[in-house]
C-alpha cells in the first residue's frame, strides 16, 4: 500500500516477501496472544450491559466509541495511556498520557473528547461508550461524566478482552511500532505517543478499511451516509 501511495509502485506482496527473504529483512509484527488467556472469560456479571456486542464493523462514525487504558514502561517507570477510539473509522479521537492511573486520567480523556467533538459539531447524546469493567469505568464519577455527555455506557464481560478487541488491537500496534523504552523522560514519551497517534490516524493505511487511513475512512463513511 505504501509503495503504491508514496512511490506509485505496484508490487505483489509475494514479491516483497521474496525480496525480504533474499536480503534477510525482518518485519516487526504484532505477535498473536495465547488463545487460552482470551477464552477464560465466562462470567456474565456486568455493571452495564454489553451493548456493543463486538459490532466492530459498524458503518457509522460517531456512534460507537471504545475506551481503555494501557501502560508503557520507560526507564523502569510506568506511564499510562488512556484512549477513546471510534469503532467505525478506527480513528483515535481522544487520548491522555499520565504518570498515574486514577480517575483524573479517564475524566481528562472525556474532557478532551468533548472538546474535540464540539469542534467537529458532533452531538455527544446517545453515543455508545464501550469499556471493560475496570474500577475506573465502574466508578460513579466516570458514569456521572458519561451521563453529563448523555452518552450510553456499555461494558465487556468481565475478563473478556475479545469484547473490546478494537482498542486492544490499537494498543498492540502502538507498542510494537514505537520504541517507548528508549524515552529518557516523561515528556519525551508523551511526544512519542502523540506523534504516533497522529501517524496512526492520518498516515497508517489499513487493509480492512479500503486501504485508507482512519481519518480518510471516517470522511469516506460520512460522505456515504450523508
């Protein structure tokens, strides 16, 4: 895809594989997780119903969002990245990076999301926000913040990462594609994450989205359903 877009070169992927083997080139790829861990989720108790139901191919932007937190270790110290992703387009619409995993991290992420959607003139009412059953998302503070935005909460089954696979996929790609361990300061890490998310949204084409970037695919979907 990148050869075609950036250099107007059409090349079959099998030829690329042959060239890689010839010169000993190795691609950094995301390793599959052990299935055993993913299949452990059997509990049906939910703080909120699973309204998303793994509908990751929903065609309408700004209808279903998913959110989660991941950690990045640098210099032996963890930093935490909170993200809100649009399920339809794959675009990361809001994110925050913090030294601490607490309520301010997720609330700041929602505040940034609210500002971004206001700029785009998108009404937050009835947007579905899907998360896991982590303590930050089951907190009355988070639920109240969602209610203020008139968003609808949805939650994965307890311990079932498949139910929030869309955002887990993003975290996996980010960790594979940036060298966050080399960051020498928290500010450097924040800049690295911000730069990667900008690239992910506007420069990283995806096979499953008509070979478009998330932002391109978002605009494509909006034009289709106007």
